[in-house]
C-alpha cells in the first residue's frame, strides 16, 4: 500500500476539488464561447449539461475516494502509534527488569562481603600491640623409601653401610606467624617466625645456641625488620646472607635439600643492614652486611672435652672467642615480572676457640647466581671455598680435626679443615601447576688434611671426606592450597679411609598450605 506523509493527507481533498472546479469552469467557458459563435440546437445544450453532470459526479466520486484514503491513512497512523507505544513500554519494562536484577545482585554481594568481614573480625588473631597478625603454615605428610642405611631416615643426607628403611612422618609440618607493626622513623616494620616439629630427629650440639634444635617443637627461622624505600635494617635467625638461594623440594623441608652436600643452609642469629642502589629502571645493585653468631656443627665428639669437666652446657666455639662473626654480600640484579637475573659474591669471617682453648678462624668466599634461561626455565646455585664451615652446614659435619692425648682423656685441637663445595639446580615450570627440578650438590674437605686423624675408632662423620647428592623432583599444585610431590635422591658418601657408600631415597609428599 502506498504511504503518504501527514501533509499529503490534508491536501488530497483540496486538490481533487480544485481539479473539479477548474474542469467545470473550463467547460462553462467553452460553452459560452461556442454559444456566441453559433446557436446550437436544444439537443446539443442537453448533451453539455449531461457532460457537466457526469463531470461533477466523477469529481464527487474522487472526493469520496480521497476521504476513504484519508481515513485509511488515519487508521494506519493510529496503528503505528499504538505499536510504537507498545514497543517503548516493552523496552522500558525490560530495562527496568535488568536494572532491578543488577541492584539485587549488588545487594547480595554486599551481604556476602559483610558476612565475610564479620567472620574475619571474629577469627583474626589479635596481638598485644593491636596490630594485625596472620597465621600461616604447611601441613605436610611425607613418606620415604631408603634403599640403604642413612643418618636420619625421615630427612637423610648421608648414607652409611647397612639395611634400608621405609616410613612416613608429619614432623616436617611448618607453622608461621607474620606481623606488621607501626611505622618508625619513616620505615615500615615487619616480623615473622616459623617452627616445625622435627627437632627430636636431629643430632644436637651441646650448645644452647644450636642451629639444629632439640626437642620436638623446633624454632626454624625468625625475622624482624625496619624497611625504608631502599634500606632495610634487620635481625634474623636464618641462612647466612652470603647464600640467599636454596634448592626446591617438598620432601626435604625440616633439613633443606642438598644439606651437607654443598648447601650452606643452617639457621644462625644475624644482625645486619641491606642497601639497594638503583642503576637504571630495571637494574639494581645491592650491598648487605651483618654480624653472625655461628653455631657448632652437630656433636660428633665421643670423648670428654677436658678432664674433670662439669655437666654445664658449653657455649659454641664461636662464642668462646667473645667476638661475633661478620659477613657481607654484593649483588647485581635485573628486575623482571618474575625472578630476574641476579649475581652475587660474598664473604664471611668468624673467630673461634677450640675445645682446648686454641684459636682458629672460619672464613668463606661465596658466589651465588640465578639465571633465567628460555621461557619457563631457570638455572640457580652457589659455590663456596673456605675453612671450618661445619657451623654453616659444610665440612661434612666438622670444623676441625683433633686427637686424644695418650696421657689423659683430653681432646687436643689439631687443625681447622679447608672445605670446598656448591650446588646447581635446573628448574622447569611446565605450566601453571607443574614444576620439575634437577639438582646436584657436593661438599668436600681436603683428604690430605683429614687422613692422618681418621681411624676405625673415630666417629663416622669424622672420617667423612666427601658427600654428594643427585636429586630430581616433580611438584604438582592443582590449587594455591594443595601440593603433591614425587622425588628421587641418590646419595654418595665417601670416607677418607674406605669405600664410597651409595644409596637411593624415594620420597613422596602431600601438603596443605593455609
């Protein structure tokens, strides 16, 4: 159907009337002119009247048709207006419904957040200082299969001749507290502490300041610091600052992976400062220095250190010197979104007094590195060279060698042992939830220095000249809270006066982090 605009609807009848009038006028003029020129007969005049009547009838018919057309157009207009009104009403109704649903959803989220906040307020740990404290930890079940006899079945690091063992433990479970305190002198304050339940499994020093613990509950690490933008002052119980890297493992937690095989892991009291110097937008130079109180290695001496000695606990040989050790580290790093490239060198010096009062010194020079390789791969590790490093987790459990006087049961100091070692690890991130690590570590005292003092009657650790570990593991984390791991270790322990003992360790672990 042909459609007209409103102006056309109004003009249609006027145009029809105009056309009809013009037609009648034309006919009248024609009739008058023709009557002057001629004198037509009556029948001619009758025909003209009939023609005019027919023309008028046609005009009236056209006017009626135009009126009908106008009415149809008005009906169509009303229908269109009604459809538009219905569509607008439907659109407004839909928008109103969507808006109402969105408001309801926001209200539900607010109610949920309010409940979560209320729950958090009820379950938070409140400290005496009223600052927030966060509880965290790792509940860890680890199982092991040792093909040969080892020093500690649950956390082996040295293999000895003898049968193997199989078992499981929950003692590697770790609990931690983290606290953030007030600002002081423009610095933010922070403190944390970690404990586990593996103290009873460790060989203990006679010193109260043992890095290896005693009893079931054991203090692992602790930190407290004041941090400015580029400077940090801290005290801690942790691994030395000269060896910041550590191998990755879920089955070796109570005693870190590659311990006594090139990893200087022991946790000792330290007081120090860190200064960062930006060299560019992505490059940083770091300088660190600290005082350190080095513990003695596990007690392997089976004789009385002096005739007539009392049962009083003896201080470590480092504390008997009455001077703390010093350590420092310089590092260059390139920052990225993840772990970036970092290279560092460090040094340590600490004076000691031996069991018979003889002075000797511990010293170490270290190199540490972290090198991102291709995508999802990384190479890291550290090396060291030094003397009397048993208190740091090297020297195959000893700082020095001694002999027993044939005239009295006194232990006579002989010499501090030189030591060299290190470790390297290749890490692969196979997706977001998988990680695999392959590592090797070795620690070795100089056999020529050790051989004159070794013998069948001395403790096995005193005869140990070299200890090596090869390891590989897969760690699967399906979520941020669940951890699963399978690990294989091959141990090689070489005494200076006998054949190398080898053994394999297969470990599995399941952990829940909170």
